C-alpha cells in the first residue's frame, strides 16, 4: 500500500470537506418541521378545541418530530391560548382522541431544575419547555381553530370535569 504524504492528505481533506458539508446540508434540508402532509391533524386539533377549549379562536403550532416520506408521524404541538405543549401521533379518522400521547405539558407545571422531577412523566425542566415552545412557533406550521367550527365538527364532545 502506498503511503500518503502530508501534502497529499491535506489536499484530499480540502477536497472532501466541501463535499461532506454539502451532503450534510442536503440531508438537513430534507426535513423541514413545518413541511409535512397530514390527513388528520386539522381534525384532531378540532377535536382538541371542541373538547378542551373555552376560547373563541385557538392557535396551534405543529412542529413535526417524525415524518415518513413527507407524511406526518409525530409532532409537538404548542397551544398558544392555554400555554400547553401536546405530544401528537397521527391516527386515522375516528381515533382523534388517541392522537394525543402524553398528558399535556403545561408551562406552569414545568419545573426549573431536573432535581425536582421525580417519576412523573408530565413535567419537564422549564428550559426544555421553553425550547420546545420556541421550536414550535419558529419552525412549526400554524393552525387557527375556531370553537364554533370545532363544535360543529364534534357536536357531542364535552369538556371533562
């Protein structure tokens, strides 16, 4: 095997670095958290609004965390009016209640240090909650749902006690 000189190795690296950087850039550009197709997200947001909202208009920011060939699989959803972050998993029509995976994470429940989080899975450190919220707003897709339209889509939904 032929030994490479230091100059030859430097030349190879100088050629490879832009190539590798270009590949990494193209790979990162393929996944845009606001660029997805979802047959069910609007209906699921209507369900959530009809069941849990008292606001005339509700704003949701959906930031995809998992996409399969352009189709939404999983997302973090920030509900502006209630200051909640919801964990969403795409479900077929008729299973809207199952789309929401964890108990909603609320800012006022988010704790300031990791030490205060025990075995609970619905609390996150405040810094994590803020990062998720900002990610949803800046990188997510915005949806506005009116309570009137949501109640028309889900007339039998009732707010839990």
